[in-house]
C-alpha cells in the first residue's frame, strides 16, 4: 500500500525557485490584487514547514483585516513561475533531441504574435 503524498510546504518554494502569491478574496477590500513574495521572504515570514493550507489560515489582510480562517486569504506558488519553468524544461529537452538550431526555431515560433 502506498503512503499518501505529503502536503506541499512553503520551503518547497526554495527548491523550485517559485514565488508565493498572496491575495485577499474579500470583494469589498481595496487589496484584492496579488502580492508576490520571493521564496526567501515567504520562508522567513511563514516558516519552511508551513503548508500552503496553513499559510492561508494564518494570514490576515492588512487593509480589511479579513482572516484566512474565514477563507478570505488566498496563497499559492506562482502560476507564471510554474509555466515558465515548464517551458524552459521543454525547450531544453527539444534542444537536446534536435539541436540548438531547431530549438531556436521553436522559440521564435512560440514567441510570435497571436500565439
């Protein structure tokens, strides 16, 4: 029988290099935009062994004082960092398989307008 996977923790951000995105979900709040913390800042503020679910519960919005335990705070690893890393890994695999010239053509294709 396989053991269940452990929940992701804030310290995982240091390994992946992803930033932490934090935002207030209170619709009446003036701070609903996403605040981005660098991995080192997230670990310093929340602790390396804090799960993302725990981080959402303990954070409080500085503007409206909405609390995470009221399910008003969102926190996640940066989606843009994740997809950027995926694209870099895919391009590296493509270059290893087909060579640098083919990889340059693929990069140009991916960056063309309208894509």
